């Protein structure tokens, strides 16, 4: 079964062609450059860019896959969570395309997409699927969600950030330290030459819950940097390493505890922050089951993960999707 | 050969869909969608196709209202129309929402000014008039307050579109007897007119690439909002960093 899949929930326009939920026949992503000038995403600008890009990118994806719409079996598109103005572009384009081509339309939950990125194959070789139940940590500039996947289409949100997303914290601290955007890779690079124990920073979690909170940590880094500035120069490497340690420990601690409590058979990552090697190392150290991490291109938002989620959603028929789009769409 | 045009308009809180066969409007629905365009649009399309006894396969033309109007609303119908055209190979045409509003009043011979709410107490507008037996838009697309707009009006003008009671009395105060109003039912925007304009336009020109069809935004996007954090040098305090207000 071939699915044409569309992702427009934030600032990446993605269209992919996915076969049987796992094989990538095409995966076209247009990253919006308009936001670099503003250093953050302006929703109206993002929605305008999606509308400009969606049809040409769909055309490219079909060409890349070497197929016509007649060889497509279903259309999937993200319907939430995300920025409503952005979601509406991909969802309505996808619905229109499905109706006119006589194909079923599948509304996809964006978080399920990040989870199912772990099912996508990198080569022609058929790897075994990740074992369930599993705990999935989705961390990016837009999400910090800890999810229990009991079975296909049976998800439970265990915890999430109560303020900023982890990726946002990386971005803001990077800006504070005079490093570039996006902050994740910049902090990781600067932290390599730093001492992670140089400065004690507060924990970024809430006791007795699986929720995260990164705003206190961020403020502590701000105060620390200010006091260091008053004394002289800021040791950027040491501050970056101490900050990274605090955020990675919070994410790894909660993930490992959830994995132990629910007796899962694997742990999976998703979202741009999953590319952080300190995070992967720290989680691996703390868990006794296999850790799955998609390659960086499939960790950030893309159409392929939506195609994978659409396939499994069709195969395992879960909860009905709402007719429109929802900024806060809950997991099935 | 069987041929049908599907017309979609979600430019404002009011939405409208029609099916047209080149000579008659076979089915049409106009409703107060408020913010539910995305939920309502596809069920409405499917219902009207059934009512007009058309299959989606016979739709070989799609016309869509391109604004000005609500940015998000415009994108709902335009994205849907692009998807429909991509899915079936139908021809796609965009028509200004203000053109659609003015068109039914062409035979009145009056200068006609359609109005649509632009937020912040302002309106989108344009002026239409017959000259040398040709009905056409005679001004650029304008956005402004009714006071700004009335400075450009020196003759009897028929106002149509989404004008509430307050707007109507403001126009009467500013223009006196020069301000004429169509009755509420004929002020509305109906996709049957969009369909007719779209059909005529498609008869006259060749298809442009689907992605080339853009909304008429008129206004630039506002750079405010919680996601916008302009790049600044290392900041001095929480507020400058764009950090959320701290709760005790
Ligand atoms: Zn995402």
C-alpha cells in the first residue's frame, strides 16, 4: 500500500510517499528560511509559506517516487497538534486531493508521526519492528512529550513540559551565550570542551510526575551568565556543558523511570533534540532495553513519519479523527 | 461532454459553495461558518455534489475566492482547491472575493462598493463601475476605516458585503443620501456568482501552475505573537530574552 503523506504543522513543509508504512519512496522537505531573520516562527508567515510550497512539493514527491496519483492508495496529512493556520493548509490540500482522486483520507496526529518515524527503514533490508510496549520521548523546539505506547494506536501521554519545549530552552540558552540558531547542535558543540560539573544548576523536572519544566533552568543560566559577566569573561564551554547536563539528566531520568515502571520492551526517541548524542548516551546508560533513534532527517518534522503513522492508523483502526484540525489534538 | 465547476469561498466568517454546469447553478449553499470552515467545507462539497447529481469525476473546473479576507479562511478554500485540482487534473482559477460581491449588482449601473471586515474596525473595499459598457473594478484593493474610505467617494454608491448596523449608520452619517444599501439578502456573497465568473475566466485563458494561485493578502503579516522573538544581542533581563513571566 502506498500513502502520499503531508506534514505542515509548524515550519517545515513535508510531502512523502511511503510504502507499507516503512519504505520511503520519496521524502521532500522544504525548510522555511523566512524565520531565520526573525529568530523565531511567526505563524502567519509560516502558513503563507506552506501554501506557496505545498503543491510544488507534492509534485516533486510524486516525481521522486516515480509514480502518478493512480498508483497511490491513500492520502494522509497531519491534523494536529500544531499551529492551526499551518495545519489547515496541509489538511485541506490533502482532503481535496483525496476526494478528487477517489482515495481515502487519513488525519494523522503529529506526535504519532514522531513515534512511527522509528518504523521507517533506511535501507532495502527489512529490520524487525521496535518491540511493544515502548516508552517514547519526543523532544524538539515544539514538543517535550513522554508517551507510553502500549500497542499500535494505543498511546498514553505520561508527561510533557509545563512551560517551554526542550528545544526552545536550547535555543534561548544558545542565544544567551552568543551561539547560533538552532541552539541544540551549537550547545552540544560548545559543551564538548566544557566541564559539565562546573556549575550546579536546578533540576528541570517536577517531583512525582513525568512532567518537565525548563523555564527555571533557563532563568538560572541567565542569572549565572550575568554574575559571571560581572566578574569577567563567561566560560561558554563550561556553562553550555552544565546546562546540557541538567537538561539531558531531566529527560533521561524521566524516560528511564517510565520505562522501568511500565516494564516496556524498548525505548524510542523522536524530534530534533533526539540528535543530541549526550541525551542518547545518558538514556542508554540508564535503561536495560534497546533504544531506537531515527536518523536526524527523520527526527525533525517530515512527511515520511506522517505516512508511516497513516499506514498503521489505517491498519489498526483506532479512534476516529476529528473533521477539522486541532492545535492541541490529544493522542489516540 | 459532461462538465462541472465547483466554486469554493471561505474568505470570511461566511462561507459558500456552489456547483455550476456552465449555464446554471445546480446547487449552492451559503452559511455562517464562523471559524468552522475546515470542519464544514468537505461535508458541504459532498452534499452539494449529491444534490446536483454530479460525481466528483465530472468536476473539471474549480473556482476559488482569493480575497481579500481572513488570512486563515482564504487559505482553507485555496488549499482545498489546489488539492482538488491536483487530484483530478481539473482547471483552477482564483477570483477576488470583492469581485464576487460586486458582480450581481452590475446591472444596477450604480457605482458599487463591496465591504468585508478586515479587523481592528477596518474594512477591505474596492470600487466597481460600468464605463463604456464594460463593468470592471476601478480601484485597487483598499484596506482602511470607513472614514478613510468615504474620502474617496463623491457620488452615489451602492454598498454591499458584510456591513453591520453600526457600519451602515456610520456610512449614512458620512455620506448622507449618497450612501445606498442593497437589502441584506442581496448583500451576501454567493458562490454561484463566483462559479460564473470563474467559468468565464477559464474560457479566456490557459491554466497557470496550481502553486501560482496566491491569496490577495493586502496586509503584511503582523510580526507580534508569542512565537515571534526577534533576534537581539545578549539580553539584560527575562523580558528581553522573551522568557515567559515567572509565577511565584
Ligand atoms: Zn514535530
